[in-house]
């Protein structure tokens, strides 16, 4: 389950003796617990926006004046809340300020990101974009083509993902010659909030011959 970790600083605390944050980031990143995160500018650089009666009201500064403020955020993926709390307690800012651990809002019936991406990839053989990409690499081909995914690996990082695949295509070229080639496909995906979309794709012939992949 994913958790938002709000790093809350205290502008009255002396942070000169605080341990560096980088080892915490590296350790959780290596374990695959920390997915993303970043520091935020100081509250003085914030802009608060409200809409009242159709009018946009803009105020420079944070929405609330307080000595504690959100200094950064981290997105964690943990099996339990206890695991997320343990990770938060090891953050150096926890010794001076506070760490708010909040689970992401559950989306009933929502498939996990990798399942959605694999389903999207399975729908692609008949799309015009896929046809054009294949024709650009292989030259003249006739349709339909038989598409067999030999390997498909997906790496998901919150709102973006990358897929790496070996795809075997079988069919007939426009000149009547048989087609039996393996392509290397690298795909970039972006989460638009409601669904994943393909935003980039690179297709090239694989260096290995069919049946001789290392």
C-alpha cells in the first residue's frame, strides 16, 4: 500500500546538528520502499489560492501561519502502516519536527499500475500508431500480423512507467515474402490521473535471431 509521508519542519528548531537525509533516501530507495519525494521551498515562497463567489483570491504565503510547516514529501510503498511508521521514525527531521504518515485514498476495484499497463499493451496490435511504427521498422507488411510477446518487463515509478519487451512478429510482406522477425520495443507510459497512456515508443530490430536470444 502507498503512503504519503509529509515532512514537517519547525522553524524554531536548531537543525545544525541534524543528520543528513541522503542516507535515509538511499537506504529506502535500495529496498524499493521510497518511490518518490522532494524538498519544498520555504512557506514564504508559497501562494495560497481560494475561489469565493467565482472570484480567484490569491494570497502570498502559506494558508496557515504556524511555526511548523511542510518541508518536503516522500511517497512510500509498504506492506503495513507499521512499516511506514518505522520508516518515518528513521527520517532525520523526525528528531526536530514531525512526520505525518497518511495512506493513499483506496480506489475500489482499481487494478494495480502494472496490471493496467500490461492490459494496455495487449490492446495495441490493432492500433494505427502501432501499425505505423512496425511499418517504419520492417518496411512493407500486410495485415493482420501475429504478435507474440517473448519478454515484457515493466518498471513503475508513481506517475511514469517504462516497458521493455521482445516481440515476435509473423506475417507476410507486401511482396509476398514471409515475415518472422523479433523486435525490441521500449515504451514510455504516463499516468494521467484516470488511466495510463503511451507517450513514447521506440521499436528496433533485435540483435538476436529468433530462438537464439541470450
